[in-house]
């Protein structure tokens, strides 16, 4: 559901003339990663599990940088409906997300065809002083899909990973059944 919903959101965003869908896509990507981290991290606190998961399974550009991103973006978006912000002396936000070109959201296929280029060129996860952090939901989404597809294969072949994953999965399913 997560994957198909985000694909639809990104597709809708490409149709507009003013960009768009970045807020919805960004929050869904980050909350999805947080959910997945609960299955694959031994850390108890959400922020620590998120950072640990990112450090362990994602490309080098994310290493050691996502705890702060979680605290600013994900926590702010999920609980305040806007990113928590750090402000410079000029009162401008140090947080930005989304990639628009000529006021249009780029299609996932464009990112997918050259993901490494976009990851290295557009993500700003440790910006220079006075520059914003930049999260690109499409890049983060595609990286997450790659990570999850790889982990799906690993679970089948790695008994210790599977033994760790299954009880967490059963616990979460049990919790979800109680809330339905």
C-alpha cells in the first residue's frame, strides 16, 4: 500500500503546473521508513531505530545524518503538520524538500533512470552553514524501495534476520488487529 500510494501521489504531482504533493509525499516516505525501522532495528526509541535503520541499510549519503532529519522533518510533519524548523538570523527556514523543475514535479522514472546522480547532487543532509537541509521525497522513496526489496530477499536467506523479524511482525500485527 505504501509503495502504490506514493507512486500515485508522485504521479498527481507531475500533472500540476505549480509543482506540489511534496508535503504529502515527504511525510509518507518518512513515516514509512519509521515503520520499517521497527522491524529491522534493535533500538527501542523511534528516533534511534530510524537513524540506526538508515545507517545500516541506506547508501553512504544518509550515514550519520538522519537522526537530525527525523527530529526536524518527520516529527514536525507528523505532530505539528509542518516541519520543525531552525531559523537563521535572517528568519529563513533551514529546511526544504521536494524537487521541482520549471515548477513541475519530476516523474519517478526520471529519478529512477539516474538515481545516484540525483542522490549525490540534490540531497543536502549536512548543509554548509546558512544553507537548508534538502530532502527529496522521490529519491528517499526510491532508495527505500531498493532497501526493502533487498531486505525481503535477505529475510528468506538469513535465518537470524528472519528470527528477529518474525516476532516483531507478529507483535505489530497483533497491535493492529486490536485497533481495527
